[in-house]
C-alpha cells in the first residue's frame, strides 16, 4: 500500500495509526501534528487524532476498501472548512485548473476538456439482478429510452477494470455530505471518494459537507459514492486545459440493492457531483419508493399574495423551459412576492397530518449560464456575483464572464472576449462564446430571494404541482387536471420541443415524462404505479396538479404570452384554484381560466386570450395517438391500466 501523506504543503509527518487500522492505507489523514508551521489561513481547527476518532467505522472500512482498489498516493478526509477550501482553490489555481476572476469577489473560471462538457446518458446505468426492475418491456424492435441496465456481474467486472490503480499519483478526497438539512427526517447522507479537487470545491457548494455530517451519521448507513477522473499520474494521455478526464472509458453506475454509486472518467458536474442527479434522483427515486415518498426533478417556490398568504408550489420542466427562471421569479403583479426554496430537485413526503411537504436536498445552484441575464433572471445574476465557480463560460478582458444572452449588459466594443475554448472571440464569428451547457455553481443561501423556510428539515407544505413543456402549438397557457389520477397522466405524458441544449437535432417534440426521463432509477411503469397508489388514500391532502406552457405561438410565429415576470399571473390563478375559487372553465383536457379570471391588469403587451387558451380538437386527438404509441413502444405491458383509461377518457371528451 502507498504511504498516505497530508495534502497540506510541507507536511509529511505520519501520525500514530489506530490499532484497528494497522494494515490500513489510512495511516494518517489530512491533518498533521505539525500544522502550526502552516500559514494561519490553512491551519486545521482540530488535530488529526481527534478528527479521525470521529469517523464511523463503516466509513473507514469503505475508504480502506476503495483505497486498496484505487491506490491513491494520499488520502484527505474533508472537514468542509473555509481553510480547507481556500487551500484547494489555491492549489487548483496554481495547477491551471481554475482561474481567478478579478472582477468579482471569490469567483473562479474553469475550462474543461471539450470532450467532457455534459451528462452522458448513454453511459449511465442502473444495475439490478432483475432487468425488469430497471427497464420497462419495450415493443419488439424498439430501442428503450427510459434507462440503461447492466447486470451486477458485468458491472462489477467493468468497475474493477477501470478503478484498479486509477488514483495513482493523486489524492483520494473523502467527502462526507448530506442531501437535505443535516439530521433532517428526509435527509440522506453519502460519502463520496474522489480524486478531483474541483469536485470537492463544487460539492462544498452543492451539499452540506464535513464534520457535522459525520456526527449526524454516527453508526448509521450511508450511500457509498466512488468517483475518479480516470487519469492516474503520470498521465497516460495529454490533458487539455489542465483538465483530467477519460471520456473513452466514462461510466456512471448505480447499484440500488447496496446503495452504491460509481462514476469514472468524467469530471463534469452531472457525472461527478454524485449527490446531485445520481443520489438525489436516480438512487433517490428508488429509496423514495421503498420508503413511501417522492424524489423529483422539480423546483420549489413560495409565493405570497398582497394579503400576506404564502403558498408553496413544486414544478417540473424539461430542459430550456424556464425552470430556474420560475424558481427565482420577479413578479410583475404589485404586492406579490416569490421566494426560492430550490431550483432543481424536490424530495416530498406526506406528513402525519396528510400534508405533502418538500425539502430541497441541495445546498447550491448548478445552473445553465447561457440565456441567464438581468431580464430573464435578475435574482440569479445577483446570486452568482460572488463565491461562484463558472465552468465553460467565456472570459472578458476585465476579469469577468460572458455568455450568450449578456450582449445587452456587456459592451463588446470595449471588452475583449476569450471563448470557453480559450480562443479570441467576436460576435458573428460563427462559434458560441460559451458552451451551450456551461454552468455556474453558487451557494443557494446567497440568493436574494431565498425562502426563510428553505432549510426547514420538515419541509414546506405543497399546495400545487405543476408540469410544463415548450409547446409552440395547441397547448393552452395553463390548465388544471380533473383529479390526482388525471394529474399523474398529465405528468406521464409531458412533452416538449427539443432545443439546442438537448442532445437531439431539430425542433422535434420529445417525450419527457415527469421531466425525469434521464433520471428514473427504476422501471417507469412501476414509477407510475407508485404515484397512482396515493390517489385512493382519502386521508391525504393531495395538491392540485396543473400544466403550463409559456411558449405557445400564434399564426405569425411570435409568442402569445410575454413570460418571465408575467408568469406570476398564472401562479396567482393556480393559487386561487387551490382555494377553490370559481374561476375555471371545463374543457376536454382540464380546467382553464374563465374569460376575465386571469389577472391581466397593467399588462403591457396585448394578449389574444381566445387563441392562447384554445383547445384544437384535431391537435389533441393526434396528441392522444402519439402518447398512446409512445407508451406502447416504451412501456408496454408495464403501463398501468389507469393511464390507458385516461387516454381513452380524453379521446371520449374530445369527441363529444
């Protein structure tokens, strides 16, 4: 086994080993008895022995097992402190992984290898003994799009081959992290082992990490997370932008039976920050089903009306449908206030009183940069002005950042720009300045409209569930489902126009049920059964379910609804419907606002209400057939009968 040394500069002193770890590679952790010789900013708060003594035995065993496989040169157990973060940031700046952005306070730019810029769905797997537990039975000759499966035997062989000696020359960082407020009734603890300091810095923003997590864990179970960039030192391949990765060997795998996640070859956030999509959604959805709750790809917002009454809403949107913008909405209606609980993920459970409560399991925002500006999302722009890591955005000559959508805020005639590829860039050159999937990673707590209850471990009470997609034709601005089961059908049949941010070319309409298509941890048919199972329970105060579409276009191709801050008018109507106000008109697809019931006071743009809320019969009959075909091909016999009944009922209502 390698000699494990401190990651602190000039510290090379091993401490006494615990008797139970005589043969362990964890002979010394990251803290040293000679830490007093370090610069004051880097001094640890406690001694190594004290810190190591607080680590549960199960965690040490996990670290030892994976260290023997990966063979790192050093092991660092993260305490989550500011001193630790400062040290790692400085080391990454020195290594050329990060660049300090002098225009802002404590902000940094990272450029990745161009081959490692996004989630890789085709290389993401769920591994169960029974394939049917993971993948629905598709129609013959149809390629499934609702998940990828590997047998446990094949996965174990694949991971063994990839991870063996993969951390040679590198440090294994041990990150104890909590998804959700530490110790909360719905929160989950994970331990991520990684050889990427970028992951450590990002996980510190996106999750709660360090000693308090270990203290809350005690001797309990945790999700085992292993990550490697897949490039041991000396490097077998040249690095681009000083960014280690191994895209040819990338794999992201989940083992639900043992609550394990393994990710190899990619340093990009969605593949390497294993608390996010991997734990919070894929594994989270399986845990939620086991325990009787929901793990969903949903934002959470609170809205307070002029009378001071606050309601909480969750909403699911596919890519490029305004999810983060809605989570941080600046309302145009006087007297209304919107506050953000979370912009991406909601964990929800009915409490003992039958109220559905939701927590945001994350601690930060990992948002798409292009399109974000002071018009679309002024609160996001304020949030990311400090303590933020930007990845694959463009850099300005005055030490700032640039991306598509900021052209009205930055004078490009006076400011030079280097693109995300570190090349001189000018408008009209034919290439984007920032990668379409470039990101900002910022602490949620510094959002100017963060909700005062956002860290309440019991969660916030949910009054409404919204699904939405980018539908240019046929789908009204908003409609309400008839009941819980119909609402589940609305979520299951969610469809949206693909955009440049998606992996598909051309503006085709893609099926994205519950906005969860890349994130289902188990058989989608069984997922629908889980949602439907709550319908008959009379003791539950089930939220109303709605569908919104900010993107309907008129005959001339222009948008019929102004969107952005004006969307609060739709949320206002939804809240009034939650209060049982008689302001809805029944249509074959659900309830829409009665004429005059949508508050359009002082709306600057004229709205064609009739066209915005029309329900074309031919369009919706085609929709029924396309949805039925999708379910038949992708879900087959696993589709609950109730969903088929909902399609038939919709057709019958349209044909009356």
